[in-house]
């Protein structure tokens, strides 16, 4: 091997999943002199998918039984609540109500059935009277109550993961853009551009294990691996979702979700809140061609119409643009929802490379379970 710098493990992407993986691996190899580096092209962690979502801790209700999304969400939820308790990360078990009209009774029963098959056993079916007692401002005939759904300060959570990882010796390298990845004997050679906006510098190093957790950039990182069969890289679909803040006082104590969209492209425009009880509505779903986080304020009217199906008190003037997020979907418009795709050597033929594609919701909730899943597959 050449005299380049070397790390045992390189994680590409400091979103919530990359950070969780680095932390889990640092724990696994705690006393074994194993070097781990996290590369992040932005100035700090979690700038894209991880900080532009609903900040919901999901129960695991909707995902197809037997899928990685279902399995890792249910396991990850418990790990996440436990992590928050242990390390003082702000969170709240608000509970969630999936509300439905009389004509949707059968569909709601199917949602409950799916949840039970996934191991979510605490859902309660509420009739109109019971629902009104909990949320008098909601207009619906029935609801499923999920007491184990909650909210989290996602920034605080990512901060805790990075701090814990760094305390175990993990190196965090922001402003580090991966240009290409070659293979050299028994190692990967990672070529980076460091600090390209201020004083650009080329840097390359070897690593034994490479984990591509780059979110929206996962496919382009995969394309940069010279030895990879390009037909193993799944197509990426950008699916944008906008969020609007509610200008008035939050009238809800639970998260409110309508019935999910067909093919679960999204979960409908739902009502969620942050740790300061600021109510927000979103996301909608719109497939786009390139990354663009701008919000069209004129959407407020369509949002209000959609939300009025369960919250008739809403007015378009009560909504102001908040932020948008982009989901790295593997399914295109009208296609059935795709699962997480975690690729190992059996798929692409490269020993030591693990790639994560389509890491959208419930990636935040599942992050610690995903990290364990990956950790179990890393063998130095």
C-alpha cells in the first residue's frame, strides 16, 4: 500500500444516518485502535434531508410488513426514545391521530391491521365522541390513536450523535467533497476536494471499509466509485415537500394525520409541531428535476383546502411558508413506494463497500436501528 493517510472506516455523509453509523461503529471498536472518519461536503452536519422533515418519531404503522422500513422503524423508535432519555435530547411523546371519514372506515381498519403485523400493538380506534374529547377542533368520524408517536429536536439529536462519536475518537471532516473513489489492492482510495470555496486543496486517503450514507448524493457518490457496475445503482427521484407554519395559536395537543395517499407517496398534509409547540402543516409531494428548496407562497390556498378536510377552521391567510425538504425516493410518480436499499458486496461485488439508497422517512426514527444493521455487517 502507498504512503497515503489511511483510515479503517470512512462514512460519507453526516446526515442523521451517517452520524448514527459512525457512533455505532465507534462503540463497536471502542478499545481496538480503529480509525473512523466522517466526510461531509457542507459546512456542518445534517444540512439536507435530516434537517428538512417533520421531526416526527414514527411508530411504524404504514410500511409494508417485512420491509426494512417497517422492521427498522419499530426497532429504531425504541432505541431513539431510549437515546433521548439517556443523553438529554429534547423530545415529546405527543401521540398521533390518523383521522378518517365514515367512507374510509375499511381503509382505516386496514392501516391498523398493517400496523399490528409490523409489531405496533398500542393503536386504539376512537369513535367521533372520543376523538372530539381529545381534539375538539378536528372534524372526522373516527381516528386511530398512536400513543408511541412523538416529536424530537432533530438538530439536538444529531449534535448528540456527533459529540458521542467524537468522544470515541471519530474524526469529522466538513467541507470535504468526494470527487472519485478508486480501488487499490485491499483498500479504497478516496479522492476529496477540501475547503473548495476558500482555500481548495486536493486530499486522498485509503480506507478498508467505505459506507456511502450520502442521502440525496448517494447515487452520485456511487457513480464516482470506479470499479462499481453502474447498473447496480438505483435511479434517484427527487420528491419535494413544502411546510407552512400556522400563524395562530396551536389548537392541537396531538399530531394529526389524514389517511395516507395512494401508494404512500406521502402521508398526506399533516399537522405536526416542534418542541416549542409551533404548529406546522406539510409536506405535500411534488416530483422535481433538480434540488431546489424555494417555496411557492401561493400554495397556501391549496394547502388550506387540503387541510380543511379535517380542520375546517383553517384559512389560507393563517399559513406562511416555513421550509421545504426533498426526499431521495427510489420510486417515481405513481409507482408503489420503494423500501430502503442497503447494498453490500453480493450486489456490487466490492468487498468492504456498503451503500444506502432511498433513505427517506422513516430514516430519522430508524437511524439507530439502521446503524446497528450496518455495524453488524462491518468486519475489519
